[in-house]
C-alpha cells in the first residue's frame, strides 16, 4: 500500500502558533490509515517543526505521495516549503525516489 506524508507547514515568518493540532490533518490521516495506507502526518505549525526537521522526517519516511495543507493566506509559504522539499528529494542520496506533491482545498478547485 502507498506511503503518504501530510504536512501542515509552519510559517516561520509568523509568531502565531495554534492552541490545538490541525483537525483536518488528523481526520484525513485517520481515514487514510483505516484504508490501509501508511501515513506520516506532520503538523509543523502546531509542533513548531522547522523546514529542516520536516525534510529529515520525509527523507527517512520516503513517502510515495506528499500532501500539503494551507489556507488562502498560507499558500505562498506552503508553496515555498513544497519547493524546498522537492529540492531535498531531488538531491537526496536516494536518486531513485520520486514523489508527487498534491495540495487540496477550495482554493485549488
């Protein structure tokens, strides 16, 4: 079964930290796990994970599919994270690993 990584990126230019984890990320992760998928859910915004920390987690997990969560005002930052992670994947010590990226939400419909 496919390995999926779901990321809620931290906006390192903001002091805002949510008081609770992303419910949407948790719902989606639980649903996918119930379907037999192996899921790594990283709520960088809630947990205060840096881009480098998330990158290391992803290089260890090696997902088949990578998904990002972002609201309208967070799209630019999420796109920056996606590009940086894409570079890490491309230049990793694992050149055979190719991972498509997806984003969801009404802004992407």
